[in-house]
C-alpha cells in the first residue's frame, strides 16, 4: 500500500469517525431505541461479511481474523437486541397496577354511593 493511499484512507476514517460522533451526539433521547434497532441491522450485515471471511479459507490468518470478527459481531448483535428489549420494556405499563387502581376506584365509587344514599 502506497503512502498516498494510506493517508487518504486515514483521512476518510477520521472524517467518518468525527461525522459519526456528531450525528450520534445530536440524536434526541426519544429516538435512541429506533436508532439501536437500525444499528443492530447494520451489525447483522457485518456478521454475514465476517462469516464469509471466516469460511473462505484464503489462509490461516484470514480464518482466525474472520472467526474473531464473527464473535465480535455476534456479541454486538445480541447485546444490541438485549438492550433494545430492555429499553422497550421501560415504556410498557404494568397490568397489575392498573387492575389494582380499577378495583380501588370501584370501591371508592360504591362507598360514595352508599354515603350519598
């Protein structure tokens, strides 16, 4: 690899890292869950690429690096889905609490009816 190719590759990498940081830091908290789901889809694509790399058998080093990439991508995908599921559970209402509130409000209604009669 020539030095001009290396410098241009490092330039593109640093620009992408800086731009990615700016984009992620300006995401409002309400959109973090959909963003995590999109990131999981991208990680799934990298998992497929790492499986192809590991199974191509070009040489021993590519197989080892492909295996490491498969492990890292799988960890990223599974962890992302666990975190997304945990975040979505925070927004669900607890069914037992609403049943208890309904029962208490019904008791209060009957008591107020008894008192007014």
